[in-house]
């Protein structure tokens, strides 16, 4: 098959980007999307031109490195699929394919399709953990957790931190990402003790990092390659209200 | 008489109490004293993140480096199956001793008793620690932790989180690390490639890094350096490892004097999706559990082009069932892999390349029903279909072995210190615990054992005997020299100006390593590899092209720096495989096999760890550490 690629090329965040067109012919529809980009890059290298920079690593859909916009959708057209698991047979012969980086103020462009998602790490650092030191843990089976809660916590914790939710959101909100971590920990007894503090800190960091507010359009979940659900956002809101209320009561009592 | 000139420094004493007593005897530092020391950790996967977090909790100032943008991207995240621990929650007779024995035997009696016993002992603490962090392991309806059985052992000791155990454990370690980052006890350097170790008065006191965003070559000093930089499966070009996994940090340490142990011990996993074409960039594992219901076969006839469903039963060769009537399709990884290669080499392989065999579920579907198979393996069948566009409910899967783990690595003593003082190596990057073959669900266990529970103690003891630097010493000439050398190497690479992409040279290297130092090796092939690899090296230094600038994001340069080291490593692997005139575990030398084509170990002459010293202009020099077995009996594995 043949494809016409329009790819966003940008030197760095301060540079002005530009769309460039590349044509690839005789592409095997059974190769992956990123293998198609490998072919393009080898071609560019041989022509002594700068290859396209994009993030990727495991190519199994779990590390969360890859991700950019394909025809306006994060990770492209296939539901519940990261770019690295997308194959060329999802496209038609002679298709025009538009590739752009995730667009969000909190994800500055590093180069071409690669963006800086350190803001996600800073959200986690501000509270996305249980405060326990190595060696202090009690015997594992001394904590019993209902299977239902453990399974729910797992589903929230399956987030790969790729940033598709932010890119899909018209406000560039990081609510789905943040709420997945808040949910994971608040569903487990180990995480509940610090719950009120955690949600307040993580939401504050999310705001400081310049992510927008959530207006519950659900675009994030729809585009999430791991199908992290909207229920996480509801849980975060609940945790947040409880946290604010307890802060208010504390102040009042003082 | 073999000369042994390398010693593990394991303490004397009873196997069962050795680690506990030794740990108590180690020197400790109070947090306010630990605060005077700086520790560099390179690599923030399971081993590196857990070590960084724990050392920071003890009061040390940790500077952690990764080429990834975030610790959560490390390849540990891709581990599927689970993590072993001798908890005996199933009351099926499991114990530390049993896990210890299974691991030693699985490694075909080429690992150190003392280290493996310690690993088995610590396995229990790991699960406690991870649960306390909030790792959502699978649970039973009663609320307690669930276990499953795994590859070749007779007990249920594997803890898991669906098929994403590595992800959940890594996110746990990452959360502990993030907590210390918030407390400013860990400074994280994302997108930094380590390119050299700096020695000051024969001790590791710093590193040279390249900032992958702006290309800046930086130097960093510290009281000790810990390498947690993973394995080197990508020397084969195609492997199940992530694209950027590499040997560079280890290789640079090796060039500075750290011995490299058992480099040719590389594990080949039998059930991976086969290579389709030359553009293939990496391989995907299909869980070993599929062999419980799938039957492996090839046509009896050579070069049979018929569709699998058109080949009648009597014209099929279910070769594993034929050769191993007792274990059938469930023989261990190394055996299943080797036999697949054998039938394909005979010309009976299937698919467009001829390098694949069928994994057929028809019998299981007929007997147990499609729903049963769907419930058990549905997600794997979907994954297979997504990648291959073939429906495994209707036509057999095509599979072929692929490289996915390296047992070899930097030689370390009982304290996990390399032969360079102050330079430690943990996780897959060291050679220590798996001998000639790793058991399933043991890699996660080892990474976390080293990071949470071993190196924090042994490194503290080392530091307690060292005066702290208390200042940045990167103005010393040793740092300038290392930095200059790195810069001139990069300049040399940038100026090659040939016509090949780095990937193309890497692919050629991978083919040689796969053909000659892969699933089966022989003297002729290994000598051919030693003759061919220098030609690849020449091609690399004359024909590659790296467009753009080294002062900018340059993924081609990043690859070139890695491939350069893979080429040198490949040579060492050939030397190592040539030296070991026996077959053991994943190292199968065709000259040393029984009449039934099984691996023939030679305990008389090769019961040692082969650790190699780097030499710039000469062949590598071999050092040997004798392996002593005081608690287990050496046996021959049999699966007939």
C-alpha cells in the first residue's frame, strides 16, 4: 500500500513547527505503524536528512512512551490501542495520514512528535504513593482486601501515563490521569489513611502545572488506550469534597 | 588443574543463617551520617528505583539517572507473568529451601549457592513490601493473595497482577522513588545516557552522561555508583526487549575494569510471534502458559506449502510429544526452543520465512470447547490476532523462539560489588543468581531483592568504611579526561558520513549473533562469528550516517553509541561460548550432547563462572570463580 504522510516537524519548543509531506510506497499492511515510521526514517537517514523524532520503547503497549495524534486522534483510529500496537492495515491505500504531537501547554514539544510529560511525574511526586519505608511492611496476608476492590484498584492502576487523555481533552485536563492514581490508592486500605491529604496535594499540583479543568465530556476515557473509566473522576471528586470538607471543619474548630 | 582466581567473598557459616548474621555484622550509618554521602544510581527500573528509594530512606543523597523520560517507562514494566515468593500460602510444601533448589537446578548448576539462597529468603519480604505500597496483586474471593503455578515447578508460588505484574511492581517502586523525590532526597535526571565511569584512585567516583535533549556531555561525582541498567538481549537486534534496552553503561564499566561474567548465557523464549519481514523492529512474547493446551507441530514433509488445516493428521510431526513422551509440549524453555530450531533447520519450518512452527489448539477446542479456551487465553488470542491478523481459533498460531533475557552481566561478589571498588551492579545487569538458565517469574524477584533488600545494606557497609567526599570533585583531571574521551568518540561517530542507517548495521550484527551465538553453538560457527564481527565493526565505523547535530535531540546518535558497544560485546560472547566446552542450560554447544541430543554438562572442568577482563588490543582475559555446591547434589536434567 502507499501512504501520504503529513508530519509535524519542529526543532524545539521555542521553534515554529511546520507540516511536511512524505510519501511511502509499497508498504506491507501487516507492519506496525511505528515500523512504517522506521522505514521512513531509514530513508531520510540515507538521504542525509533529519529523521522524525518520536518516543517509543516497549512496542507492546505497556511502557506509555509512544503517543501522538494521528488524524486528530491520540494513538490513532483504533479503540483501546497504543500507537505501537496499531498496524498499517487500519488504513487504506493512498490514505493521507496527519501526524502531530500531543498538544497541551503542560506538554512542551521536545522535537517533532516528542513531548515533555514530566508534569505527570510531578503530580505523582506530590502524593501518589503510600508513605511506607522499605522493611517496615507487615506480613502481606495480614491485610485482607475484598477481591472486588482489589480488581477495581488494579483497573485504575493500569494507567500507562501516556498523556492521551490530556491530548483528547479540549481543556487539556489531566483529571483522568490524576484520578486513576487517586482511585487506585483510595480503593485500598493501605492508601486510605493519607487519602484526604493526597487528593488535595495532587489536585493542587495538577493546577500548578497548567492543566485545564474537567468539564466531564468523557473524551479522555474514550481515547484512553487502557480504557481507564470515567468512574475514576467521580471517585476523585468524592475524595476531593471530603478532603475540602475536613479541611474546612478543621479550620472552623481552630 | 583449573586455576580459580576470583572469589565471591560470601561469608562462612550455615547456609540458612548466613545472610541474617552477615547483615547484622555489616556497618551501619545513622541518617545524619548517611546524609554526608552521595550515591549515583544509573537506571531506574525495578532494581534501580527500589535501590534509590531505599537508600534515600536511609538518609543518603541519591542522584538517579535514566535515559527514559520517567522511571515508569523502564522495561521492567513489560514483564507479564509474575513474581515468585516462598510464602507457602497454598500449603503445598513450598519453602525457602525449595525455591532455592528449583532456582539452582533451573540454572543447570551454574549459579552461586549463597546468592540464590539469599534471594529465596528475601522473596517473602518483597511481597510484604509491595502489598504495603498498594500493589494490587490478584486476590482470592476470601480477600487473601492468590498464587498460580509457573514453568516447570511443582508448587504454586507465583504472585501476579493479571498479565501486568511487572507494570504494577514497577509503579510501586516508582511511587516509593517519587516520594523521596518530593522529599528532595533523590534528584532524578531524566533523558541522560551514561557513557563512562570515572575512577579516582581506583575507585568509582563518578560518571559521564549525555543529556539527550541538548547533547551536553556532563560529569557527576559521588561516593559510590550503582548500575541497574538491565540486560543486553538487543545485541541480537530482534528480541522481546524494549527498543532502547542496551549494554552501554555495563560495557563502559567493563572497559574501566569491571569483569563481565558468563556473557554467552542468554535465554531464548520458545513462544514468540515469529519474524514477518526485514522491517520487523521487535518481537512479542506469547505467554508460556499457552503450551498447556497448544500442541506444537510441523509438517513431516520438507517445504510443505499447504495450509495447516489441509495437512492431514498422519502427515504432521508433533515433535515434542514424539521426543519427550513424558513432558510433551511442556518441556522447559531451552529444550522447546532448541527443538523448534532443529526442525526449521531441517527445512520443515512453516510460514513465509520457514522459521516458525505451529502451536495448535484444535484438539483442545474439540475436547473442551471454544468457550473454555476463550476464557483461559482470550486476551492472548486477541493480542495474537491484532499483531498477525490471523484468527487462532480457526488456524494454528505460528510461533518461534526469541531472545528475551540475559543471565550474563557484570560479575559481582556477594555484596553485589563489581571488581571495581565502589561500583555495584544490581538486577538483570549483574550475572548473579540465575546460572545458565532463568526460571519464569524470577527476574522481578531478583530485581527487587537486590534493590530493596541487599544493596542498601552492603553499600552502606562499604560507605561506612569510606570518608565522604562532601563536595563535587568533577574538577579533578580524571573527570576532564573521561569527558574529553567521550566527546571525541561522539565527534568521530558524527563524522563517519557513510550511507547506512545504524539500524541496518545493527540488523546485520544481530543476524550473526543469532545464527552463531544463539540457540545452539559450535566451534566452527563461533570461530566464524569471531571472523565476521570485526567486519561489522569496520562497516560501522566507515559506513554509518548520523544526520543532524550532536548538540540536539539525535536518536540516530543514541543508537550508534549503543550499537558500537553491542558489536564489542558480541565478540566477547563468542569468546565465552568457545571457552565453555560443555552444554549447560541455555548454552548448548552441539559438540557436547548426549545420544538423545540433550545438553551434556561437564562439572569436572566447567563448574565455574567465567568472568572476562577487557583488553583494548588483545583477546579478553579469563578469570574463574569456582562454584561450590555444599547443599545440593549435582544432577542431570531429564524430561523424557
